[in-house]
């Protein structure tokens, strides 16, 4: 393997690990995946390390040459995309099994899916509506929560397209959904305001991020675990602020 090929492999593998972290993968899994790819091509892995905001690798070629590279993982690009993560994992397994030529490696990475997904939208609608009914609301409350969830989905897509700050977005989106819930309940389009809000607030709960943070701590990835837990707690605080302001603007309590 030439020096150019080694450098290309390092950059490609590091980019793959970055994409895994952006999709919500555990740090140890991204490290293990990068190490397996390097070993499949006969390189000795001296270091393959990832945290929530950075990934770094150092490998040694058979001729004794060392290759090191690092990259940043931008917080505004991270999230949870299990479908894309599964595609990346499948590509990594195919690379380890087949070890294609370096020039063919970019073909192994799956392209990003469409930004707007009807299945994802349906999940928003069903999630908000079902939770509103589950916690004691009427069918009309569920339908109202589902309509507001469609607005939330649209705001979420705008946030992804423009890479807006997640905490600020959460405050604004919760405020908007809270105001819409009050307006629609006041117009008679919903029966229980609290049930409508509960259904929509479930779309913002950072439960998966909090669980992932705790899991990272169990894997001894302390920095990544603390980062993700802190991010989840800040998100929970942003939810409270957004809905509290919406209630204050509307006047009175639920």
C-alpha cells in the first residue's frame, strides 16, 4: 500500500467514525469499527479514540510509517439516526470482509436519505396523538396534539437544514407548540389543554440521549458520557422554559 493510499484510508475511516458519532453511536463502537477496518488492510492500530466532539486515529504501516489524523464532530450535526447508522455499520462490515481497493471505498458509504420522511412524520403524529390519549385525553385532544406535532416536525427539519443551536431551538419550538395548544384549546379544537401539551412535549424528551450518556459512563467513556448527560439535562431545562413561557404569555395555569 502506497503512502497516498494509506493517507486516503486514514481519512476515509476517520470520516466513517465521525459519521457514526453524528448518528448517535457509542464512542467505543466507533473506535472498534475504525480499528477493524485498519486491521483488515494490514495496518497496526496505535490509537483510535473518539469523544463527543472529536475523533483521532494513529496507525502504523508495515514499512514503519506512522499516519495520524483528527477531525471535529460538530454538535449541531449530531443526533439520532439509527437507520443511517445501520447502513454505515453494514458498509463497515462489507469493507472488512471484502477489503475493496482504496479508490472504491467512497462507494461503500451509503448516501444520506431524504431530509423529509413521511415515515418520520407519521411517527411524530402517532407519538404525540397516542400519548395525549394515553394520559387521559380525548380523541379530539389526540388529533389536536398530532396536528401540532406536524408543525413541530416542520420546525425540526428547518433546524436540521440550517444547523440551528439545539437548546435555543428547543426553547422556541416548545414555546410555539405551547402557544398553539392554548389557541386551539381556546377555540374548542381540544378539550384538555394539559393532555395536548403532554402529548407534544413527549416529542422533545431527551430520554435516548440521557440513556446513551449513562451507557457511555458504564463503558468508561467518561467525557462522552458527561457531555451527553449534560446535553440531555440542558434539553430538559429548555423544554421547561419553553412551555413555562407559553403558559405565562397565555395567562394562568393549565
